[in-house]
C-alpha cells in the first residue's frame, strides 16, 4: 500500500539560495518527514511557477531509495485574502466587528425608547409620572448618543490601524503553482530530512558600492573605505527568510551547450546573378567563392598603410578653421628644427613607429615573484570562492529577501584601501576640476563592474562606476568636483601668412596657415598648496589628409618628446594679479617652474602623440594662479574648408 503525504512548501524553510547572473537561482528546501515502511508518495505544492521542471533533484535519503521524481505546473489559483493577512490584521478586524455590533445594539436601544414614548397618551398618564418619564427619556437618550459617538470614534481608530497594517504587508509578486511529486521506498520507515533542490527564474543580482573618504584638514584623503554590497531582486513567488545566501557570477545556463564544430570550406567559382533567378537569368563566374550554402570567404586583410577613418572624428573638436588668403608661411631655422607634424602624410605620427617593447614579459615575471601585501579588512561579511568559471560570495549570517520585486541590499565586505588623490581637469570639454583617486585593490575580492556612490566627509558627492577590478589591480575613481579651483579656457586664432607659389604663379595650389593660441587659467582658492597633483588634459588636432599640416609651437619641447618623457616648461613666475588689480608679466608663457608636460599614456591603442593628446602636470601655491599656453598652426589648401570635430 502506498502512503501519500501532501506538503505545502511555504510551511518548510528555505535553507540556502545561490543567485546567478543569468536571472536564475538555485534553491534548497528541507522537509522533515516520517516515512512509512514500503512505498511513500510525497506531494510538495506551492512551489514557484518559474521553476525549471527538469531541475528538481532529491537528496538526504539516507537508507531510503528514490523511486521517482516528477515536477509539474498546475493551473494558477487566485490568491486568497487570508494568505496575505497577518495575525495583527485579523485581530483588528475582529475588534472592528465587535464595535460595529455594539453600535447596532445602542441604535436599537434608542429606537425602542422612541417607540415606547410614542405609545404613551396624556389621558392615561398622570402629569407627575409624565414629567418623570420625560426626564428619564432625555437622560437615556443623551447617554445613548454619547455611547454611539464613542463607538464611532473607536471604529475610526481601528480602521486607521487596519489601513496601516495593510500597508505593512508587502505585495507578493510571482505565482506558486509548481508541484513536485516524490516516490520513496523505505524498508523500515522512520524519520527523514528530505532535501529538494531546484532552479527558479525571475531573480537577479548586481554589485553596488559605497565609497567613503574623509579629508585631512581640507586636503584630499590618503585612504578610502569601500563598502561592497549585492543588490538582489526576486519575484519568484516564495519568500527567502533567514536563508544562507550566495551570490555567484556564474551564468548557470540551462540550455544545451557544446563546443561548435568546423565545417568543410570549399572554393569554387563565384556566380554573379543578373536580374531574378526565378526568370532563368544568366550569370557570370569569377575566380573564387565559397561552396553553396557554406560560409563566405573571409574578407582580404586591410592595407597596412590605411589609417582608421574615424580617428579624426574622435580627437578633433571646437570652432572651424579654413583657408582665407594666399600667402606662404616663412619660418626661421629655429622653428624648422622644432617643427613637427601632428598627423598628415597619410596618418603618420610625429615620428616613425618605435621598436616593439617586450619589457612587459620581464615585468610580469617580476610581478609574479613578488609577495603581495594584503591590507587588513575592516569588516568581512562574505566568504569568497573562486573557480575557473565563476566567483561566489557567500554572505555571512542569514539573509531575508521577500518576493516583492524590490531591490534588497546585502553586505559582501567592507574594504579599506590606500589611495593617491590627484586633481584632474579637462577644460576644453568642461572647465571643472575633479578629485580622482587612484586605488590598488589589495583585498582578496574581485570587484565586479557596478555603480559607485561617493561620500566625502559623510556627505553624498556624486555617482560614478568601476569596471572589472581583479585582486592586485589598480583603478581610478572620481570623488567629485573641487569647487576651490577656478578653471577657465580660451582659444584665439589668426591667419599668419599664406600665398601661392611665386614660381608657378596662378597655376600652383594655394594654402592658408592659421595660428591658434589656447590659454588655460587655473586659480587655487585652497588654503594649502597643490604640489604636483594637478593634471590638466588637452588635445591638438590631427589629420590624415596629406595636404594638411599641423605644427606644434608651444609648449616648447613637447613636439620632440618621446612617449613617457616629461618636459619641464619655463622657469618664470606664472601670471599673478598685482596690488593695483592689473595683470603681471607672463613668465615664459607657462607656469612658475613647477609645470611639466608630457604626451598622455596610450591605453588600448588610444591616446598619446598619435591622437594629439597631452597632459600638463602642475603645482600651484595657495591663493595663486597659473596660465598654461598652447600654440599650434594649421596649414591647409585655401580652397577647402576644415573644421574640428570629435
């Protein structure tokens, strides 16, 4: 004989949940059962409707044997009102019903008193008894009205409490019409803790961070605290209460996966059709093609000399410049020596390509031989498990995530890092200085891509984001704008010399040379000096047009500088306001002796000399200001118009 037991899933705890990045989660439930000798059929109802019916598996059988497991989805049932009401809510409803019943009795009392008064007649009642009745009637009537008013007040108070309690009850999202039927054979019967594991959908998690930094007497912080959290959203239909929660980066794809196979690729003559093949049109053949139905042959590799056409659009911007007159530029011998072309000549750089740098191999070997120093964690709230396919964070303690479709945050870790804070501004784009922290991930945690909320001195500053940061890597994070630095940007242009070639006369091509002067002014309103931590980024235009030349004049020495080389600019004092309110002298055009310049670092093939991007490295004393000057010339055909664009 088969023993049948029906179990409601919500009456038994969810022991553990692992949430994957593929909008799925693995749920482990336990059921305490008493098996009968022989065959036992256990029906588990109320499981999520998003359950993967092929993922259900049973464990923890002990000496019992598993005979069958079937997972199905029954037709959905409308949720009952009682299932979403708490015990407090039921008690308040009962109290309200009692008050309404009392009010009904008081109303009937008043009606009876009125009905009795209407039956009395003057000839049947002596005057003294009539006066006594009227006095009693008024007294009872007033008492009745007062009691009814008090009951109405209590009913209103209870109704408010019911409304508040109703708001407290979260609206559960997700249906629970999943069922699992398990057939177990036990020889002797006995107690059993059955474990059911299954995969559900409608769940997701993403990392999020809070970065806290404390300034030191107004100066940028030397260390930061990063609170690493996981934001979990689920609407599976079942609440996860006091559960062991694990957040995994695995995709956990339930679809069939396999390594693709290569097909044979044959070559044959290409058929070029004319008109519609349905009309029996003719075709001609070329030398090569892929087999019918097979993949097309790969495209020919690009020419080595071809430069990407989008480069100009990526690095150029600002006001248009164009040819205006017909005079030729005449430069002195000193100018010719430092004259360098930015772009031009089919996309060539300032110089020929440098030799291949293979020092990265030696550096990587040296790094592997070093022993990393791990800074202590202020608070660890998750255990990290790393596998070749994924990273898992097991949150310490128990977590509760209701099925309400709302974001719930759980703490993964609180990490403390040393930081180097610099001030970075790109006035050509936006004349605002930003505090930027350079941080090395000295923890055991891999920081996944996610949003960062920045708090400076416990006040919210801004929002930013970080990319994937493995342990040991260095990353930058913007802390927010520095309002005590005043930055301004201006650019002027004028036509220098341009004319036609005198030898060829009117038949020669005519060129226009336009000179540009860029002035960046930075004023330090801080009470402390900025000592070489100010980085100012700028760019000069480049071009792939062989007929257009861009010549860099200032800052001096930058045109000849190699990648990574720092050039010291000027030795005079920067522009300062004198006591009269006028402007003092400009010391050699740039800075106060603490100004340097270099080409920006090349990252991923972007930036640096080939794209005309460079950086000023400045030191500015408290209350002073500096002016940074850039000069360049553009020589272009007079009949064509050119403009800067990004």
